[in-house]
């Protein structure tokens, strides 16, 4: 047997031995390529639902031949071509992942802004809706409003003597002095009782002054609910509904269980009727009937029914 005859089997054996690792490497690379391609397709469906070639580049791009290759000779081997495809797809995965994170952050920020807007809208709506108690607040907000005179460079001339209001007559002074002030061991009750006597005698300005002194000096007295209510009545009976309304409202809001709180709420409706404020009068009447149903059908039923006939409420 010649040397050439022995060399041929050795060459074939060598080629077969080197082909096996190359085939195993190609199979592993192909498996890796399939896995990456599947991940790319899944990520594309998440980022671009319903997408097609109009929205993103093809998953695999063909390798372009280089200018330095010779005709008939492949520019790359199968392994390098696969590796190039893997690199391209890994870069695409990175871009799609970054886009997904940006979309997620944008959605989260949008949700936060919508939540803040709902809270702000709710707060604005709550602030724009007045409560029943706040709705019936009359124009006058101070118990004893005082008239103010605009500042001028020079004081106005005094009015003619004939226009000056006349002081109390001697007969009125004598009548007021004839009303005795109680003298007991309860000075607060004495002040209230004296104010009541002045009001009962229809000396309304004097009663206003006396009862104002009582509510200011004895704010925690057991008769305070009576005193504030009677002060409002002294103004109302004197034709001063605007000055009376704050006292009725204050007496009702300060202690809704007070002895004269129901009376004050009903008289508040009456002052609104006198001021031709039908809306607030109806609100006060409705609140009176809801808060004090027993009184509305009992002790104050006649006054309540009379006030209801004066206004037309829905």
C-alpha cells in the first residue's frame, strides 16, 4: 500500500472531526437567534399593539455586500451573518425596552395629574356650595353696626337747628324712670329683667341699650338665650330688621338647644320676610321645621303657620 492511499482516509477523518464542533456551534447560535427573535416580536406587540411594517423596521435586515469583495466570493460566513443579526436584534430590544419605560412613566405622571385635578375640582365644588346655615346669614354681620362717614378735607357744615333730632320729652323720661330695676342677689338676672321690662313697655331704644349691656357683660348667664333673642326682638319691633337679624342668627347658632333658639330661628325668617328676602326666609322656615318639629307643631305653631302664609316657598 502506498503513502497516498494511507493519507486519504486520514484527511477524511480530520475533516469529519472538525465539522462536528462547527455544527454544534451553529445549532446553539441558531437556538439563541430564535429566542431573541421571539423576544423581539413579543416586545414589539407590547410597545406597538397591532403594529406592522408601517410602524417599525423589519426584524431582520439582509447583510449588505461590501465594496471590497470579489465576485463569486461570499462577503461573510454563515456564523458572522448570524452574529450580526443577533447584535441588531439586541440593539432593537434595548430601544424598545427604553420606549416601554418612557411610556410607563408618562402614563404614571398622567394618572397623578388626573388624581390631583379631581381632588382640586372636588375641593373647589365643596367650597362653592354654601351650607344652609351660611346661606341665611343676612347682610348685616355685626350686632350693633355703626354708620361711618367718608373722610373729607373739611368737615361738613352742621345741619340747621330745625333739622336736629329732638331729645326725649319730659313725659318719656318720667315714664322710663318709673320702670324699676330689680335688685336681687343675681345682678345678671336683674340686668336682663330690666331690659325685658323696658321692651314690654315698648321703650325699644332703651331696651336695646339695656339688653346689649346684658349680653356683653354676662355672655355665660343662664338667661343668655333669652337675652340675645329679646335683643333681636327689640330691634325688630322697632322696625330695624337689618339690625335684628344678626342677633337671631347668633342666638340660634351659638346654642341650638338653647331655650329661645327655636324662637330666634323663626324670628330670623320673619326678619327676612320684612327685608323681602324670600329665599332666605324659606330656608329659615325649612330649617325650623326640620330642627324643631315638636315646637313647630306645638308652642310656636301659630307663628310658624302665619309666617308660611306670608311667603311662597317651593
